[in-house]
């Protein structure tokens, strides 16, 4: 199974794609997670990408595509994958097509998570992420068992630097301008399914499972 998630920042792509990857033993690939790890490690790549991330802008395509090519041609990708946050514009989608063609495989499905804009701003204010394993939380709707502590690895939960209201608004602008045209790109291929993301984690996960069943993928 090879699929990808589309949707604005805060729509739940990270949460749902990680659940799906766990359930079906798929390789979960999220450039945002990779970039955050590199920034934390202060590597040359991390220092380069950080300035784009804090502004809510896209990291340049040549950098992102190189990172993703490496992931998608690794052995781990052979078992199937779920992409979370890539592609984010048409040229990245073209690069993805090229890698898949070279590997002799196809994309099975694109899940487009929809959430109203005002809800996205609200969610970003209460979103937290684990500094250890990256698991996302929402202190209002999906809180950890113990406040401020990850249920999985026990590490601290923090607010993402790019979840300030100003940066979220910029990320939404970037999404509307650069990423949203991908809906039509994949719809014209008949592989796009939109799922209402404005509900609890379990409800959205079950609606995604229904889509996979209807498409004969389960
Ligand atoms: P995310 O965790 O997916 O919300 O991504 C966080 C940030 O990482 C984005 O706001 C961008 O700065 C950068 N980023 C993630 N994915 C991409 C991508 N496909 N292309 C360019 N920049 C990206």
C-alpha cells in the first residue's frame, strides 16, 4: 500500500498517517519530522531548513526532494509507505512521480483531510509534540495521560516553534497557494479521497478505514 496525506497544517495528517503506518506496518515518511530532528541536532541540513520552518515557508524543492528521494529509495519503502507532508507543490509531485516510476510502483491513494480554517488556528494553539518520539497531542482534545509528558516515551511535550499564530497563518497561505492545487492534480487521476478531519481522532481513523475498504485496499 502506497499512499499520501494532503491537508492544511493542523488537519491531523501526522496523527492519522502515523496510526495508519502502525496498523499496516507501512514506512511513515514525514519531511517535517526529518527537518525538525535535523534542526534539533544542529546539523548543516538542520541549520539550513530551520530558517524556512520558523517563517512557515517551504524548504527549497531541491533540498526537500533530495531528502525524500533518499527515503523513498531505501529498503524500508519496499513494504509500502505513507507520506505525510510531501509533496507540497506541483514540482515535488512531479519529482515523486519520477521516483515511483523508476521504482516501478504506483501511488494507490491520496487522502485529503478537510478542516475549516478557524478550527485550524484554534487547534494549533493547543497542539503539542513530544521532543523524544515526535508523537503529536492536543491538550484539549487528545491530552496525554500525564500533563506535559508523552504516553509513549515519557519525554517532555512542547509547542512547535512554527505553531505561533502568525506562522500558522503564513503556513495556511502557503498551503492555499502552493499545496492545494495538488487536490486537482490527484483528483484527475481518480486517486483522491476527501475525508472530514473535523472530528475526533478515532472517528476520522475509522472513516479513513472505510475509504480503504471501499477502494478494495483492505
Ligand atoms: P510539517 O511538520 O509537515 O507541518 O512541516 C513543518 C515545516 O517543514 C513546513 O512548514 C516547512 O517549512 C517544512 N516542510 C515540511 N514538508 C515540506 C515539503 N514537502 N516541502 C518543503 N518544506 C517542507
